[in-house]
């Protein structure tokens, strides 16, 4: 069982930055692939980014590539999402998720492949 708690959301102006954190419980954090997803009002949940258990492989949605950076600290059981050059269309509730599965690129972006989810943190970007 893994419990995930996100933090770091808030209100920021367009062009600003935020860093989201996701703290995980459990001793096996380092064996999980971690992902970030987001859901805007009235829209489907969408993949944002993911990172392999070692941190050596990262994945990004095209919409955030070059602006967002995912990282993890297995010693602290925490995964981060550094978000720069934020745009109003980045406004959403951001969720972190964990999966023990070995997934390719397609599977990594599917929310259904993740077993554990946090409660979400709101990110609002004003224009």
C-alpha cells in the first residue's frame, strides 16, 4: 500500500513558476514508477509527466515539454514537478500517482495503469 500526499499548488500569474511535491508513504517507494496527471474543470484527466523508479527515464506530455521537469528523491520518498513558464491552460487539479508495473511509453501515460493516487493539489494560473 502506498499513500500519496501532494503539496505546492497555488495561484500564480502567467509566466510564473510553481514546484509541486508528492510525498509517499511506504518502504518500497523506489520500486514505483511515479506520474503526474491533471484535470481541468469539465475536461478529462490528462497525463502530464512520469519518472522511472530510478529517475533515469522521464516522460512528458507535449503540452508541457520544455517547461516542466519531473524529478524524484528516493531517500525522501518524494517526487517533484517543477513547473515554469506557466500558462492559464495549465490551470487544473494536479494528481500524483504510483504504479509498480513495468510500462512502455504508451502505458506510462494511461491513468488506468496507476494503482495509487493522491488527493490532488489545485494550480491556478491567472492571465
